[in-house]
């Protein structure tokens, strides 16, 4: 990943400086070490710092904004759809037992620079496991991680259900199951 000094006097650069972080790489490493967890307001990714936790969306939106503040728009924020299963997440190995479907398309946010993907959701390098299962990628703006990401995710899920009528599920059914799977991963 490209590294650079945080020289901007904008909101997030200042917040990282106050935390003793002065380079983009240090910021990425710091964010990756924060626990996974949903923030009180998904539209305010500054809460990653004040609450000391975040999701793939909030953590990467924060880092993408930090890159933009420091004149590095070439660091892209990506919403990627991958096929989540027990293979991609061992905690879900029993979740799919007895289900009419073998996986659930899940939307994951990460950064991309010069065609290479970087995931700072945590320190596990989980992107290695999901990369072969990515079926769609789209560059998004940091302010799109809340409503837009959910919209493209649900749109993809609806198409997936339409292509797989044997699952006999509604979008609401699969979204509920997805939330259950995410809760298992959060433990």
C-alpha cells in the first residue's frame, strides 16, 4: 500500500495526529487492530476513532477519506460482493447446514491501490480467503458506505434469488439469515 505523511489540516488527519499517528500506513495498521463492531451511526465513520471499533465499511470509509484529505484519490474504496460460506468463514461452517443455499452473497468494503486489494477490517488478512469468491466489485465514495452499499447489496441479492428460484426465499428472508450470519461472525 502507498504510504505518505498525514499533512492535511482536515478533520480525520487531525484526529489521527492527536492519536499519535502521522502516516497513512500507521493509520491503516491502527484501524486494523481495532475490534470489529457496528458503530452507533453508520454514516459517521469518525466514530471508528471515538468508539474504538468499526465494520469493514466504517473503517475503510475512514481510511479512504483520510487518503482524500491528503490528496491521494488513487486509493479507492471498493464494495465487493463475494459468496460467503463456511469456506470463507470457518465460524459459519454449521450455519449453512440444512439451508436451501450453500452460501450468501455478502458485501465487503476494502481499499484498492494500483489493482491490488487491501483489507484493514482486522489483522487476519481475511481478504485472502474471500478474494477467490468475489463476484462483483464497484468503486464507491466514502459517503456511500451506508445507504448505497446496502442498496447495491440488496439489488445483487434480489438478482441472486431470481437466478436461484429453488431457494424459495424472499429478499427479507435472506437478509434476516445474513444478519444472523454476521452476528455469528461478530462473536
